[in-house]
């Protein structure tokens, strides 16, 4: 019996129960699909909080989990959320003493390649220090200042051979993301790095403004089967200082037209730091949609304009990382905790000098985990982070 059949069989044992899916995101959608295929009748979806949510999904109502548990007597909940949100749900149900639920089957996460990738360790690549784009909502000054604070001659541009040495130390299931703290194409060898990464069999993604990339470079990288390519776009306010030359528009047109080997678009999505440039929207119409989501980089941006900030006390966990292993590699081989650690508050080790597993099990990582769960008085970037969630 496969996992789907076993899952459906378990649900059918709860005869007469009103069945709700706990969650309203992508995982919940897959739970719904499996139940639909198994002829399981779903009464609706439930969420922990109703603020800013739509009232229905797939033609079924979305209701508060508290309301359902208080008003109905025979309820079965099917957990449908990514791992960290799932943990929060289970903690809530345990406090309520509610036991009639079925956890997410492991196979659900594998139904979507992107969800499966997010559960793997990842390394974001920052191949150069000092980003000429200088976007308003990116704390470049803090990063550059901290990086050179103790050594003005510290390696500022990663050499291809150094990148090879670092990559070869990473497990083969590591998801490599060219994003980090800088526009990756500002390092002239970044195209070589991407090709090498793909040839070595790693899953790979790209976040870019296209600055530093030319047509010849694009002809090379469009042969790479990126899991995700996200464009950072020009905006009307000029918050992102992307050079919008004629060459930029010509390259953008080629990038948006490009297809992967399977026929899908080379570009997956786009985002903007304000109101998208009218010309960009005109050029991109019908080829990619532009989203906008800003947060304060775990308190590293000193502004309150249109930015989501956070402050969480007590026991916490990261909703964006599995085992805190979504890290960032810097040009000299240093590895910092995550994509919000522009101030380098949590340097885990150096991949040119240490083994990957030693870095993830090192003194700094142990201290971070203690600060998250045991000792709230220890300094911790995560408490100000958009992705931090309370275990309470």
C-alpha cells in the first residue's frame, strides 16, 4: 500500500466526523487534492487566525480553528502546512487537548518540487562584497562595514577556484541559491560558478536585477535548469537603483522570452521594492507578474515605511529554515546564519577551513539554538526576524 492509500484509509476510519483541513496554503491544497482523489468529503478549511484571509478556498469555507473546535462535536482535522507551521499547529492542539487529527504524510511534501527543495539544506552565495545597486531596502552599508571591520584587506571577490573548493564540501542535496547579500552578476565569474554548480548536479536558483549580466552570459545560463529565477525589478520611486539602459531593456526582453527545456518560462517570478516601473510592467505584460513584499531584514533596516517588522519573545523557531541550515556563503569562505544576517552577528564558521557538518554543529550554532529555546537573554538576531514564530 502506498502512502496515499494508507492516508485515505486512516481518514475513512473516522466515520461520521466533519473533516476539515487545518491550513490554507500550498500544503493544504495538496491535502485537498489527495482527499478529492480518494472520495473523501471535506467540510472546509480552518486557520489559526482569520485576519486578512479570504473566506473560501476551492469553493469551501475557511473558518477559525477555535470556532470549529468550540461549535462542533465530531471533528477530524487534517494537518496541511509546511513543517514549522505544522509544529505550531500541533503545539496549539496539544494545549487544547485535541487529539482527533491526522498529521501531514511525508509524501505530501514531495508532491511539489519547490516544497521538497525548501526542506533541504541550502546555501546562498554572496560572491562579492559591495553591491552597486544600493537598494533602499537592503542594508548594504551595515554588511560592508561589518565585513571589513577587522581587516580592510579581507577578500572582497570570491575566485572561481575558491567557490569550487567550497561547493565540493557541500552535501549533494544542498540547494544552491545565487542571491545572498548582493547582485550575483557583479562578480565576473558568477556565470562560471553557476555552470559548475549545475554540472556537479546541485539544484540551483537565481535572484537577480540582471545588473552585470550581458547577452553572452545569458546565452550560457539559460541552458541551466534553474529551479527558480526571480527578477528584482525597477520601481517608480527609484528605491532600487537598477541601471535601466537600452541594453537592460533588450536583455530583459530576451530573459522574459526564454524557455527552459521543458517548455516552461525561464523566469519564475518578479518582485519590486515599491511601485513597479511602468515601463517594466509594459515590457513584462503577459510574461511575468510582479509582487511586492518588504520586511525589515530582522531589524537591520532603519525605516518604518511600508515594512513588516517583528519581535518575538519566549521559545521560538524559524519558519523559513529546516534545522537552521539555510545559510549564506561569503567571498572569503565565511558562513553566516541566514539571508537576514547582514550585520554578521552569527558567523558559523569558514567553509574553506572547516567541514560543512562541523560548521553546522559548531559552538555558534549551539549558542543560537540555546538562545532560541533555553536562554532568552542571549543576544539573538532571530527575535527581530519576520520568519521567527513563537512555540507558545
